[in-house]
């Protein structure tokens, strides 16, 4: 069974109440439950985490090296600012999917730049909470393809 780490950055703990017109009405807990159910359906083991702390996210990424088959990361605001998260992800030898609830390219111009995109296998944005399920399907395929070689 593939082990997938799903990391969520700052303010995502406020989903459902924070700017629902942009991020939707589902809470992060709702999304975690959906990911767990979908993970079981596609044969993956999900480790779902959220932190407002850049350092904690870096620690989790470093700890994942060698113990996870893939990482899905919604870095939130750290997308546009964190070289530390980028550097940590560069050290992990597994597929990485960058995920955003909103379409970051249809928002303010400062959100158009991502430090994570250059090292991610793919980026999913603009599909709301459903993007997490799309990311799980994509990373499951990437992990499966990697194991065949």
C-alpha cells in the first residue's frame, strides 16, 4: 500500500469559515475525511497534516524522506515565500504534487509565483476541495509508475 503524506500550510485550519467565496465551505477536517476514504478506495495510506509553522512543515518533509511514497502539499501562503520548504522538498526522492484550492493564476499577481512548482511533478489548482482527490489519483499513478521501474 502506497504511503502518501498530505501537508497543508498556514490558515488552512480555518477552511469553511475563512473566505468561503474563495476557498469553499468545507472544513479541513471534511477534506481529511474525504481523502482518507478516497485513499482506502485507491489503495493508499494517507498521513494528513496541517501547520501554520514553516519550520514544522520543513521538519515533516525531512522526516518523510525514505518513509513516504509521495507528497501532496498545499503550501498556502508559503507557496510564494518559502525557499526553506522548496529546499526540503528537493531532498525527498518521491513524487510531489503542489495543490491549491483556488486558481492562484486568477488572483492577485503576487500569488502567480510559486517556489514549489519547479520541483513538483504537477500542480492542481482551482478545483476547490475536489482538488485533493484529483491529487490523490495523480500521485497514486506517479507512485505506481515509479515502482514499475
